[in-house]
């Protein structure tokens, strides 16, 4: 039996790299909150993303476990003129350990400013259907969720180490 070392390394290093860009001139992305279902945050989200700026994060699987990298994070949308939070954006990601049973999934949403970043939010975005978010299997195509004021778009590659790109407009 021939063993491919590259495949072994990919399986052992499940992770989700996130690039988030704020193209919204009205809002600052502030006070990120993260809830990890599986894995850990290897490189944290920036505490503030100003208009026309971007930031990165890296979520990875816990070494020596048969679990992937799964979680949800939120940012407050702060009106930079009024200096008040008006709503939250949420991003859910799921990078499983076993691609034979599961697939990469992701979702983006716009929620009430009082929404808590916790397991209930992850569960809702992964399992439920609701007008506050849009979910898709990762295949490189984009998904979009719109509110009256804000549009959140995202793409996620379908690999062991996917890159998710999120834009707030």
C-alpha cells in the first residue's frame, strides 16, 4: 500500500483561514466574539476593522483528535458617526475531520445587536433555516445575505485547509 505523505499532513492539519474585508463606509467592525465548537483559534480576529480595511484569522483543529475546525464568530457593526452598535454580523464555518462523512459548510448573517455568539447561534446557522442568515456547502461559489443597510458576501473553498473570504458592503 502506497501512503501519500501530503494527504496525511492535510488530514492532520484541518484549518479554516478567514479573510474579512470591511467595504462599508458607514460601519466599523468591532468587538469580535468567537465560539469554537471544535478546534481552536490559532490566529485571532482583529479587534477592529475600519472602513476600507481588512483582517485575518485562523481556526485550526486540535492536534491528535478526530475532530475538525468548527465554530462561529460575530462582529458588532458600529455606526462610526453615531458611535453606536446597530446590528451584528455572524459567520459560521465547519471544516470536518472526515470528508467521507461530512463536507465544508459556511454561513453569513445579519442579526440583532443583542445576539450572543454561542453554541445556540452556531447550531441555528448550521442546522436551521432563517431569514437572518444564508448557508451553503463550500464549493468556491459565493453566498450573499442582505439587510436594508448592509450586505455580507462570502466564499469558501472546498479543501482540507479552506480559505473563507468575507466582505461587508
